[in-house]
C-alpha cells in the first residue's frame, strides 16, 4: 500500500513521464518518500525513464513488448536497471496479457506447500517451473489467487489449513496432519462458520483486482 501511495503522489505531481524524467532527483525523491527507499528508487526511475525515452524515440510507447517474442520482451525489460524477473513478468502479464508468471513471496510459498515447486527452489527457477506447468490462460488467475490465498489462509509461517479447500491435494497438509509441520488454529471469529475477511478489495502490485470496475484501476497514461 505504501508503494501505491507513492505512485499516486507521483502521478498527481507530474503530468507526464517526461516531467518525471526532467524533475530534480531530490524533488522526485521527496514525492515518492512514502514508498520507502526513495533515494535509490528516484535514481532508478529516472534511469529507466531515460532508457525508455531513448528506445521509443520519445513516444513512451512500449507496445512492442506485447508483440515481440516473449523471451525477447523479458530480456529487454530485465536489461533495465532495477527490473528483475518478477517485475518484468508483472509488466508483461498485467499490462500486455503475455503468459509470464510472476513469482513473489506468496506465490513461491503456496506453490511450494502445494508440492508444485521442490523445497527451496531458487526464484528464477520457480518462474521457469511454473510457466512450464501452467497454461497461458491460467497464469493471471493463478498469480492473483495464490497471492490472496497466501495473504489470508496459507500464511507464513503457519497456514490456517482448517479453512483451506486444498487440503486433499496439498503436500504440506499431508505432513501437517501427521504433526510434522506447523498449522495455525482456525481464528475464533471464523470458528462459527464465518470465513475470514477476504482481500479481494486489496491492490495487487498496485492494480485493482479484475472484478473491480475498470474505472477504479490504476492506468497508464
Ligand atoms: S492445506 Fe494448508 S498448507 Fe496447503 S495450501 Fe491450504 S493452507 Fe496452504
């Protein structure tokens, strides 16, 4: 949420990406301070904007990422300072509908517990493995729902397996039910049949969930 506050402040302060690029770096740093790591992020933002400006000949049009081969689009994005595999996949999946699977801490933890990833799989390898087993049309829903499930049920460090509909397919639960892995008790406010509050109204990577009206989502100018 802090990063979304910083992004909102940035969009309110600057009318166009060109203005962000040309702004004094210490001014930009102050604008995005709510997001944390402002000194590093302000420099990186301007560095990335300078590269995008040059690559697009000043048009800011990144539409080529939606049509070029996926591996090339990913390589182009990860060549930019501060953009790793996860961020590149978020841009490709959320903005261009490309079949790229972002693996954040929730996706990694839940997929590992379900047995879809071997224990302690490195992040880069986790991206590859999940992209291999998921169909392109499954990636967006898989990503969003694993984040939600990781936030409200399959939490770190102890999942609330008693509220989970996936126990019959979950490798972690098979261990937990034998006392070999920890589980959290069902919260008292959910014991009477009420399910805990879902997070469907929370932003995911600064984007409104798909079931919210399009007008409430953050959009690129
Ligand atoms: S059964 Fe437990 S560990 Fe497995 S996915 Fe559900 S909450 Fe997570």
